[in-house]
């Protein structure tokens, strides 16, 4: 199946609740019209913590995943309020949860959504190699991740307002495991060296100044 990710941005005066309701309603309506589609939404539904070691963005954003048997962009999402971009991606799951909850219910735990671009000074093959073969195993070793959804952008929509090279969703069992730096970085004794390792590794393949991270929730609309 072809996987595409649509990014939708919320307005500054729009409430988190209204933004969430709009996105979920839009995707549900799309699935009702196209019953063969698989769909999932990752979105900001509450403000991030005021103080955090992770530099959360305060903007409202939704990452809408559509899996289809045909390569196709859906106009309902291309014309959605707040549309920012559509991306055809290659997905991999280095670690994955066992989905045992109903579609439409929030995924247990918490999700970190990260959008990023390739470091300008390196070749594409180096970007992919460092991301997949250095950063991914380092993240799985250090962080208490229950699900790691890694998406390499293969094609970007011609009407995009913004473009990204990678879209990643990282899940933890609890909000504390993500927000508490001691828990997220492997314990009090390992926290500082692990933070340095992650920072150094991340800067080796990403355009660090443009990275965006969001505290999000996940909803499978149809799995």
C-alpha cells in the first residue's frame, strides 16, 4: 500500500479542542467515503509543558496518515483548512506496539512527533545511513520507546506550503517517561552522557535549527 502523510496546521486563535474535532471529523468523513482506506491521526490536543528538556513547539499540528492501494492524493485533505503539505513516505517500525484497542480510541501513552530536514552539508545517502544505522539504534537503547514509526519522505506535493525530509512518531507508555529527562534519558547516572550522545548524533544528520517537536496523541481511525 502507498502511505501518504498530510500535515494540517491549527490557527493561533483556534482552541486545541476545536482543532482536534475538525481534523478527526475530516478524516472520518474521508474514510466513510473511501472505505478501503486505512487512516490514522497524530495531533496536538493540549499545550506542551512550559518547561521541558525537549523543545516542544506550541503550535497546533496534525499528521494524518493515509494508506491506500493506489497512489493518490485526496483533495478533501489537500483543501482542508490549515493544509501545510503532503508527503509520500516509506515507513519502517524498528519497534512496534501490539494494537489491542478499538479504532477511534486514543492510543495509550504519549507520542512525540518530530519533523526534520536533512543536514545541508552531507549527502543524502549519509543522511539516511546516520539516521537509520546510528540514530535509530541509539534512540531505542536510551529512550523508553514502545513504538517508533520512522518515515522517509520520498515525494513532496506540488502544492506544499512546507517541506520535510523525515517524519517520526515516538511513543512512550506514560507522559512522565517522555517529559521527565531522568526517565527519558536512561536514569540519573546516565542522563547527562546520554543527552550529549543524542545531541551529538542528531546534529550529525539533521538541520538542527529547523527541527520541530510536538507533544501529541494518536488516534487510529481505521486500522
